[in-house]
C-alpha cells in the first residue's frame, strides 16, 4: 500500500523544508551546496516524489524555491546561494518538454531571485560608507547567473525601476552625508567665506576619491556610485559659490581665494566627467574672474616698488666682465616671473578671459619697463652737460669738476674746448636699456603674445568709436636740420612759432648761432577732428625785426594716430631746411601687442636718444678741433707752403704726411683717446656702433662746413679753399677714418660701416670743387636725372625713404644736387643767385607736390575705409 496525501505538492514542499532546515542546522560553514542533503535524505525525497507522482523537474524547482526563501530569511549566506545555482539541474533543451506550469514556476523562482537580490542591494547601499563593489560582488554574481538563464530572459523584466531605486537611495545617502559635513564646517570658526567653501570643496574631492576607489565601475553596469555622489554634491555646492561670486571681491583675501580656485579646478574635471548635462551651472570662470582682476590691479600698484627695489641695491657696475649691464636689468624681470607663472598656473578654462589676463599682465610689465627706462634716462642725463639735455642738470658742481680743458700747441690760435669726461657708470646706464629690451623680447615669447593677440582678435566684439571723442595730443619739437642761414656769419638764431587760425599757440626758445638746433620742447593740445597748424621758423634779431627762415603746415588727423604710437615726422620747410617733430595721441589700446610694441619702440628711441646725447656732448670739442684756423695753422706756418705767397696759387699739391695730419689733429685725437676707450670698454657692441656712426657723421658734417657754406638762395662771401687746403681736408678725412678703423691693425670699426652716405657725398665734392659756374649748373642738372639723386639729399624724410620704391643706387661719383648748389654759392657771377633761387624754389614745389599727393592718397584710402564700414 502506498500513501498518497491529499495535496502531494504541499506535503512534499513541507517535507523538503524540514529536510533543508535540518541540513542547514547541521552543516559546516564550508560544506558545498551540492552536498547539503544527505544521500538518505535525497533517497527519501526521491521515493516520495516518485510515489506521489511528482516530476523530477518540479522537485528540483521547489528545492530552488526553498533555498531562495532561506536566503531571504538570512539562513543561507550569499556565497551558498551562488554555489547552489552553479549546479544547474536541467538543460535548456529539456525545458521545452516540461509542463507549462513548471516553466512558469521556474520563471517565478528566477524572477523572485532577481527582485530579492536587487532589493538587498538597494537596502545595503544605504550604508554607503561601509560597503563597496567587493561587498556586492557575490550578489551581482548571482544576478549574472540568473540573467543568463533562458527562462529568465523570456520574462522580459525591465530593470530600470530597480536601478532608479538604487540611484535614489545613493542620492538620499549623499545628501545626508553632505548636510552633516556642511553643518560641521559651518559650526567651526573661520575668518572669511572662503574657508568653509574650501573645506566643502575638499570634502567633495575626497568623497569622489573614496567612492571611486570602492566602486571603480558602475554597479550592475548602470549605477555609477561615484558619479551620483559627485553630481549631487556639486549641485549643492554651486549655490554657495554663486553667493561668493556676488560678494565684493575686495572683501576676501587673495591668499585664501586661490587655494579655493585650485580645488575648484579639480571639481571642474569631475563635473565635466560625471555631470556634463547637469542643470547646475558650474562656471568657475564667472566665479573667480573678479578676483583675478583684483590681483592684476594690485600688481599695477607694485610697479614703483619693483623698479625701486631693482635699482636700490644696484651699484651700476657690470654684473660680469663683458656683460655690459648691471644687476637691476635682470632683477627687474625677476619680479615678473612669479605673477606670470601664477597666471599661467591657473590653467584658466576660458581662453578669451585667459588672454585678457595675459594682456593686463603685459601692460603692467611694460609699464614697469618704461618706468625703469625713464629712471635710467634721468640718471644718465643728470651726468650730461645742460646744453646737451632738455632737462637742466641737478649736479652742477659735480659736472663742473668733470669738465676739463686742454690747450692746443698753438695757444694763441686755437680755442680752448671743454672735454666732457665719460664714466663707466654712464655706459652701464645706456647698456641697461638695451638689456631690458632684449629681456622684454624674451618675455614676449614666454607669454605667447602672438597667440594671445590672435585669441583676443577672434573673440572681441567690434566697437564703433565716436568720431567726436576728444583726444589728447603731444607735439614734441625735437630739432631742426640745415636751416636757412640768415646772419652774416652763415648761421641763424632760430626759434619756432606755431599758430592756428592766425593765433599763435606755441613759441619755442631761441637757439643761438645754430643751423641744426635741438629744442626738445613739448606742446599739448586736445583735438576732436583734423586740424592744420602753421609752423614758422624765425631768426631772432635783437636790433631788427625777426626774419622768417622757413615755414610749413602740420596736419594732424586723429584717425592717423589710432595706434597711439609716437610718430616721428620730418617736416620739410618751404625752400630750405626741415624740422623733426614727434606727434603722439595719448591713450592706449587694450591689446597685448600694443603694450609690447609701444615699449619696444620707446626703448629703441631711448637708446638712440642717449647715444645721441653722448655724441652731442662730444660735438663741441670736435667742432673746436676742426675749425679752419686750427687745422690749417700747422700748414700755413710752414715755409714750404707760404699761405700768402703768390707762388702758392700755381704750385702743385705737395704731399701731406701722416705726421702733418697728426700735428693738426692731435687735440681731437687726444680727446678721442680720452673718451672712446671708456665707451669701447663699457658700451655694448650695438651701442658703440650707434655712437661711432653718429660721431663719424657729425665729424664729417663739421668738415663739410669747411668746404662750403650752408645751402641758401644768396651768394656767399666765402671763398673756396685752396688746392692745398682741399688736399689737407681730404687727407684728414681719411686719417680720421683710418683712426676709427683701428689704424694699421684694423681692429676698430669696419671700413664698410664707416663709408656712410655722408662720407660718400664728401668724396664727390673734390672733382667738382673748382668747376666753373657753367660746369656746376650743368652738373646740377645732370645730378637731378640720376636715380637716387633727384631730390635735395637731406630734404628727403624718413617716411619718403621707407615708402619709396627701390631704385638703382646713384653713381658713387655723382654729387648730391644740394652739394652742387652749396659750392655754387661761392661763385660771384650775377646769374648764380637767380639760379639758386629758381633751383631751390623748384625743389621746394616738387616736395610740396609729393607731400600733397600723399595726403590726397591717404584721404582717399580713409574715405574708402569709411564707405566699407558703412556698407
């Protein structure tokens, strides 16, 4: 007899539970799941199942259900459940032969396991501080096995709601922990608002690191714990930062703000990685930009301190032999590198804003360099004679001690000339300007100025400037050149008067007996539109009315000066002479290249000005040593060349020896020997070349004045030099040239560098010096047709030379038309003066026509630009 209970499945389920519970109670912890039931127990269960007509598949499914329930009740550890599922009791192909109820029952078991595991994950992840991916690994392993079962896959269970529940649990936990931390931070005492913000930012970074370590990969492939925590924390952190951004930047110390910025830089990378689509606006550019600008503004107030500190300890001696410059030239730039490294170290996320920071930094650096150069120039001019500089010396006594006098051998014939003593310190001051210019060039590259300028250009909005905006202009009357001689001594006492609408607005000081005066006087005016000034040069006369030497109009249009750079303008006067003016529209563009360009030009100009001062200090002595009376006295006193002897006029030129030249030039050479070695030893090569080139030119100009009178429309009372005197002059030119070249050793300045245009012009004088009036007129007309000689040589402006197309070089023996006219002044024929007036007037009109053509062309181009902008 076989007993079959009324409900076999229920009885079998109850019997199975009793067997499993007994087995669980008596098993060892490490016993495998496959050996949970003993052989006798399994035999009993099989016998009952067979006798009660229960299929083997149903019996195995109900066993899975019981184990699942025991896991839910906590009686079965997770690794046991995982081990149990490894023993798959069926093949997927067998399922098709099962009864539909058994298939559904197996699906329910797998579905229940899925729900139960996910619920456990959701529950356990609440304790986020104490769990990790390793903790959930066995659960996820079970889920993986369940999800691989074909029966489960046919259920098509949507896991998204489960994942959303787990994410929400993580969010709730993150919020709770964030609020607890925020309360702790706020409860602490702090000096300013940046302290709690920094602490919270560090907490967010720390939380990310912790959770990223615990959960390197998303749970279940869908729940990125670290990302969820970071995004939530950032969302709560953003309002705090926005509050700080709305505060007055002046109230927060910079020392605390930028550590917070660096921490926020880490948060930016987290935000971009985990929350790029978040509704939170995490923009540190907006938050911290006011503080960067505040820092850059404070740098502007540090300029004076930087320059003063750099100069204070400087002894103005070379930092090393041959260096040329002193310590301050390097020390100044040492102040620049820290703020530059600081700005670059920000790694600012907004390229345009970063470019504006670099631009502001460049402005500060360039202002410091300009101030330093002004100090160098001021210190240099304090050592110079007051006649050389525009600023009166403050060391009159010291200067008087530095001036020494020397006498010529022919004391009764030669003047006493002042010899200005140069010092190594003066040379170092000049070298320092060159040194900072070179370092500024290095700084230009280090700051990536070209790249920064391109970023600014590409991003800055176009703005229309109000044409009626007032602009402050500075007009510097620097010097005159080759002015018209008005006095009987072939000189003038020039001064300048500038007027507008018949009213005089400026008058310069008078420079006595000088055709090449240097004023260095400034006139400032405010302009809103184009204006024309009448500039007249007068010869001052105490007994008679001042006479007009020359005039010209100066046109100033603000549109021509929008670069805010100084413009050197050579203004050709009517008929003869020209003026050098420096016109600047004050102001600046917010442009990094503008700041560097302005400072570069300023430094180059100061180098040229200081080298010019050196030469200007030497010129009086050079002129005193190269007068006709001094040079020719040694030759005229010799019986070999009786100056007043009638035989001299017909005599052949006799050889002039080097000893004769040395006797004539010994005062000048002594002065050179006293001055040039100091300059040569301490000035840089570039600075020395600049000085020697200018000195050589001034020497040639002085010698040229011995050969012929200055250019004028009137016939001169001067008589030409004799053939012997001519020979002496050109022998002296070559002698001085050889001296500057280094003598026989030739280790001085290269001959090629000394063969400047003025030297070549003088060489053309000798062949035509004794020509007749007709020959000179013919030579003048021929010179006008030679390429490169068609204008009066010194009348061509720098702008003319830069902008004119390249033309074939003039024949080396073709004289300058101006030279021919100057020689012609020493001819007494009646037709000479008429020809001079006509020639000079023709050249003056031609120059004015060329100038007017350029003005018309510029106006046409400007009108085209206006039309294009309007369209």
